[in-house]
């Protein structure tokens, strides 16, 4: 009897010690809620600043190469630097897709969107601050001004949906899905942006990111066909969420849904 009581007491002490360690290991509320939003704000600002600047200061003769490389490399680097804090979304469409596949708590979705849009405003404002008025005006501050007629809308929408689907799929499958995620995810995601801009820049500008569209549009006050750059990417986020959840996600997700 005494031996049983002693064993029970030892087990109780072990359980208390484990609970105490778990409580100590639990992240502070700042690390759980505020720090990821700060990372999304900072990363979005840096990415959109570099992206807008590459458009405004595009050297003659480079075509889409300079913006494609600048956007892709900037995104890959910011994900590599800040990804462990927030997941490295820097894009409302990406956050939507990541939430749908279970990679983001719903309580953080709206704060992420707000942080990304504010980061876009900061990045676009910094671009205006460091460039000449002539260059800024010629490039409309890096805002997307390629759509000038209603006839372009179908091709632009389809282009944005397909290109953003490629991007969000790279994020969900390369960084979140258990069976396919890879340490090379930042490189893969950045490269996806680069090839999308090289391939589809002439069709829609290859925005793929409502925050990238919103910041320059607000600072430059250019809103022509702005809605296209929200509808296309957000529809792509929904599409990728459905694809991963229902068809190509890891077995755990598919079994859970069944």
C-alpha cells in the first residue's frame, strides 16, 4: 500500500512538473498576437517599397525583367527573414488561402489583412519620398495602370486568378502541407512571383496581391479598375483553399474532411 501511494505521489509530481514546463513554454500574448502582425506590417512595407521602386525607377531596356527580379527576390528574402514569426504572407490572398488550409487561426486573419494593407501604404509612401516627381508621375507611383478599357477585364481577371493561384499554391504546398513542405519554400515562392511577372506582366501587370495594389493606388490616388486586383487574387485564395482541402492536401486533412 505504501509503495502504491509512493508511486502515485511520484506520478503526480511528474505531471505537475510537466504542466509547469508547458505553462512556462507557452508564448506570451505579444509573441502570439502582436509580433506576427508587426512582422506582416514590416515585411509588406519592405516588399512593396522594393516592388514599387523597381517600377518607378525601371531602367530603360530591361522590360519586365527588372520588376520581376526585384519583386521575386524581395519577397523571397522577406519570407526567409520574417517567415518564422508570422508565416511570411505579406499578401491578403495568401493569408486567405493559408487560413482555409488550416495554417492560420481565424482570429488573426483580419489583423493580418490590416497589417498588410498598412504595410502597403508605408511602402508606397516611402517610394514617393525617395523618387523624383517626374519618375513617380510617369509610373503612376507603381500603381497598376495597365487596364484602360472594359474589354481587357476578362483577360486581366483570368490572368490574376491563374497567376495568384500559382503563388498561393506555392505557399500552401511549399510551406504548410506536411507531405510537400520544403526548406526551400522562400526561394520557391519568390521564384513563382518572378515567373508570373515575366509571363503575365503584359496582360494584367501580375499583381497577385491586393496590398501591393492598394498602397500605391492610395498614395498616387489612382483607382482605375482597382477592384480587379482584389477580386482576382481573393478568388484565387478561395480556389487554392478548396484544392488543398479537398483534392491535393496531406492525408491527415483529407481523412479529417471525410
